[in-house]
C-alpha cells in the first residue's frame, strides 16, 4: 500500500497545570499538542511519524464522535509510550519516531475529519 499524506493542523504546546502555578510543584512537565484533520473525508490512519524533541513519554488521546446528539468522548489510544529510555541522557531525544496502526489501540477507525473545533 502506498503512503498518502493527510493534511493536518498542529497547534502549539499547552502546559497542563496542576497545583500552585507560582511554585515548581505546579509544573508537572505535561504538555498537550492538539492535532486536527481539517475538512477531509474519513480515512484509515496507518502511521504517525514525527521528530521527538526531548519528550520522554507519549500518550495519545482521540476525540471520538459517536453520534450527532451525544457528547464527544475522549479515548486514550496509547499511554506512556517510552520515547527516551533514560530521560536524563540524550538517547532518543531527537529521534524520528513512527507509530503504526498495530501499536496503537484505535477505537475509532476510520478517523473522521475535524468538525470545527
């Protein structure tokens, strides 16, 4: 099967804040990157490829639409996937990563396009 690139929008990182934002205890080191697929027909996602930038662990959550009248549901497809064997060293810090369909427990195949949010 040949690869087909799917256009996407990648928003800047947003830090999740837990605790007191004025102290170091308020910085857990968790960042969120929102990726959306604008105005494309549903497709079967086979692979995600990216370059790591000092991220030790990766989790992927997918916004799942069940019907027009039910609320949106977030599903965790990948939890704490190790990108750096030792976060205090350089190994894996700037590596190219490919995640394939069989590595991620997608509950919503095919992927639907972003619906305006």
